[in-house]
C-alpha cells in the first residue's frame, strides 16, 4: 500500500468531499461527541473487532467494526473470507489512510455513524448495521447505492471505493486479485524477457 495520501484516488476523495458539504451528517458527530451512541464493539462478532483498539488513530472501535462489515460485503467472497480470517484488515488500513487525510476523516467517521445507527427512512433498517446478517447488510448497501438522494449514493460510493482500495492494495489482496504486485528492477527485466520470447 502506498504511503502517499495525496495518491488517494478521486473515486474515494470526491464522494467524501461531497458528504462533508452535507449538513445532516454532522448530526452523527454531535451525537457521538455527546456520548449518546456507544463507541465500543461489545457483543459484535470477533472478525469485526480491532485486534488492538488502542492503536486506532481516527476510527472508534465501533466505526472500525462498521467499516469492517461494509468491506466484507463490498470486496467479494474470497476477500471477505480473508478479512474474517484476519489475513487482511481493511478497517485498520482505512484508519491509517484517513489519519493522514483529515479532509476525509470527518466525513468517513460521520458516514459510518449514519450507516451504523441511522434507521428508516434515512437508512433502510431498524437495527445497527453490524447487527444485521449478510443479506440484511446487502439490502442496506443496495438501498444506498440506488437511492434518489445524492447523499446516500455518495456514502455508498465513498465506502465501497475506500473498501476496495484498502483491501486490494495489500500483498494479500494482490494475491486474491491475481496481481503480481510491483516489480523491482530484476523482476521488470525478467518480465520483459518473458514478453520478448512470447
């Protein structure tokens, strides 16, 4: 994974920038700051909990769990299994990315609060997102994706794009996608030699 935050793709940056301009997402931040909503991961499946919550820089343990659940629904079954088995940790990677990008940290955290704690008609559910089964989570995400409201579509685009980036930019993600990863000079020469023979 690249360490240069300025290389974060527009597909991730733009939806979060639009979310930041939408006033009602701030309500989630206000509720969280006031302690109205829980921030712990108590009672959640182990695959959604951070291994060491004290190392999180931006995400609360609950926001981490919500992002982890979203990623598991967005990245495909093989990658979801790798997340469940702790071979890939997209929420930890997302936390590291947004720690270096304060412009999207706020909208990401607020969007995760809306997804976790929002309810119908704003979000198509009555229970926390992390308490739903896979089919229920898929219905919520599909509602966001197909919504007539720009805000809901932007939330979906931002979360899905960031999930894909932080999952498939890891060495384990490269392996799942069949991408050989970046080559060093020797690897480039070997690949060119193979191409020349073909």
